[in-house]
């Protein structure tokens, strides 16, 4: 059971918009800690997609955007492309216990 | 250009100790703020953070695995080593090392190694 909750799967047709939610609690996202998003293409290592809730690293298309509100965050992908089919993970920091970095359970995006 | 690469055994027996090495280039672990972490991913499952070491030798561990983990660095060799004791089949996973550019809870893991699959089986 992950500390951050994501839907196991989402899907959309090419060109459509999809969103992936990441729900935390008062000890992580709700405490103000930043949320980052990673894209993991099949058989590859995760790649940083969004950092600091809504910032894109150089080279990431502006079709990808992130937001955060309260104890939740969201990743939005517009203009879906076949190459976007991947697993997506949110990540933050949790201040409980001695403090630790936490990942969501991951969401499999299927492009129909 | 920052790169990281994990190395170590692909198969370990239950109760044995696992030692993994992360060899990196493009940055130095003597630079203020820089850190290297370890994250694992069991087959078909989610990512799990394990440990992190900073340039100043500050070390952090996952609370659930703290008793089994040790992270060290060799700045001269550009390497970070993770040891995990008392390995169990549930520890079968791909183990990744990753770079962090700054000190602080808010910083992402911005560069990742390709990962190394470790299987625990007798």
C-alpha cells in the first residue's frame, strides 16, 4: 500500500486529454512538500517529467503539465500520442516517522 | 552529461547480504548539496525509495528497511555503495541509483541509472 494513491490505470484516444491524480495526506502533499512526476516507458528507467509540482525539465513537451492543491496533485497530458503510453509515478516527501521520500503506486496510461 | 550505472550480483540466496555499486560521472559527490539515492522496483510493482547519501555524508534511510541498509560513498572513485542484509525473495527487484542536485526534501531525482535486476532465490 503506497503512501501516495494513484489510479491503477487511465486511458485515452490519440489527441485527447487525460489526467492522473495523486492523493496524499497532511504529512506529505498536504504539509506543503513538492510533488514530482516520473514517466517510465516499458523496460526503461523512470525519467523526471514534472518537478516542483508544475515545472518541466528541459526537453519535456508542454503537453505535460502538473498542479497541486491541498493533499492532492495531478498530472495532465493533452494531445495524447502513442508514445505517451507508459507508467507514471508521483513522488513527494513524508514527514512522519523520521522523514522519507515516497512514491505513488503508479498509473498505467494506455493510448487507445 | 550526468550518467549513473548500477552493478552487482544478479542472483543472491536468502539470508545473504546484497552489495550494489552505483558508478557515476558528470558530477561530483564532493559538490555542496549533491546527493545520490537508491530506489527499487519489484517486477510489475511500484517504486520504493531505500536510501540517500549527501555530499557531506548525511545519510537517510527508509524507516521500514533502516535496520538492513547501509549506504556509503567513495568520492575519489565516484561511487556509492548500498548494502542490504538478510535478503529475502520479496527483495527481488530492479534496483536504481539516482542523482539529486540539491540538499532538501523538495528536490527530485533528476537523473537515473538503467537499473539492475536482483533476484533472491535459493
